[in-house]
C-alpha cells in the first residue's frame, strides 16, 4: 500500500501536493476549532468531555504531522526552484557564449 501511495505521489507535482496538504490541514484545523467550541459551549458529561479531548489531541497530532510534511515539501519546492534558476542561468550563459561570441568572430 505504501509503495502504491509513493508511486501516485511521484506523478503529482510538489506544488499540487502542497496545495492538497494545506487543504487537509485547514480541514483538520476547522474540525479542531469546532471541537474546542463544542467543549466550551456545551455541557458535557465527564466521559464525553474526555472523548472530545482525546479527539482534539488526535487532531492536534495530525495538524503537527501535516505541518512537518508541508515544511519538508516547501523545502523540496525551494530546492527545485533553485535548480530551475541555475539551469536557466547556465543555459543563458551557453547561449551567450555560443551565439554572441561566435557572431563576433
């Protein structure tokens, strides 16, 4: 199952993956806020309150995990951008050397 997930992710761009994770993080954050609101406003039994706090702890862990994954993907995206800029600079340099220098000769 993990290999299938990795193969699917290979076909998706880093930017698309970042967007997808940001949407998931937003949904988790919204669910967490709703649970916090419910905990503050509703009168819950001790058991219900404990279950809600357990659910909130799980959602907090998910948000933290998504934040870590987003940070990793943003670093990868930054690295890819720098590589693209470097390739563009090298291409421009070769173009200048072979086109303009040879025309002057």
